[in-house]
C-alpha cells in the first residue's frame, strides 16, 4: 500500500488540475499514480512534468534508446513500477521482448548493437560512479551529439529520481488495462 496518498484528479487543486490536463493529453486522459503522488507538492509536479515531457516529445535520444535505458536503470534499482511502465513503452516503440529480457546482460548479448552497448554501459557506470570512464563518453561522441549526451545524462538522473521516489513511497503500479492501452496508443505514436 502506498505510503503517500495520491492526489486524485477529482480532489486536485486548480494548479494541479492544470498539470494533470497536460499529462492527460499525453496519456489518453489518465494520470499515473507516480504523478498523483508527486502532486502532493504541486510546484515539483509541474517542474518534473516539464522535464519529462521535454524528453518525451522533444527528445534527441531515440525512443528505443530512452526506453531501454529506463528499463535497465529501473531493473538495477529494483523499481517494479518503472520496469512495468517502461517495458510496455519499450515494446510499443519497437524494442523487442528478447532485448528487454537480455538488457541486464547487454555486454555479452549479440542482440545489442555497438551504440546500445555503449549507452547501457554509460547507464551502468552512471549507477555506480558517474564519470568514471571518460572513454565511454568519447566512444559515444562518435554516435551522439553533445546535445544528446546531455539529454542522456538528464534521462539517467530522472530515471533514478523516479525509481527512488516510487520505492520510498511504495507507489502502486497502475494496472487498469484501459489505462495501459490508452498510454500505448497516445503517448508513443
């Protein structure tokens, strides 16, 4: 059971309802429990959504790479909520189930190309000791612009923040099938 009471759309303040409206346009009308919990502090909800929506809708890192990183980091952090949601999104944007199943063994797996292995290695090092291997960034520069590298790093930070937030407050996974179908249909087309 969640340790923090989510702010339902019905009981939300006008300030929160405005952010929920933006989130709802992206998700087909439903508000994930993560955002409903974050709404306990409306300015943080608004700021987080601005960063998240920038990554989603104006991102320079491919959707496939973004979702692979999200799943990988969430598995490392033990965040079932994010693994659930980002696995569904990864499948929707074309990441194979086989890759998702092998993502933690990316280094040895023939399923991953050179860029994917570099991105996941960077994500793994970020989890342990950010900046430890400058050669990973140097290798990524052959495939990613500086703009994309900055975005990748911010994505890693946001994924870690979300994982820890979900873990701290034991946020319940949104299970309603119609919500998942709406998200897959609307958010990633």
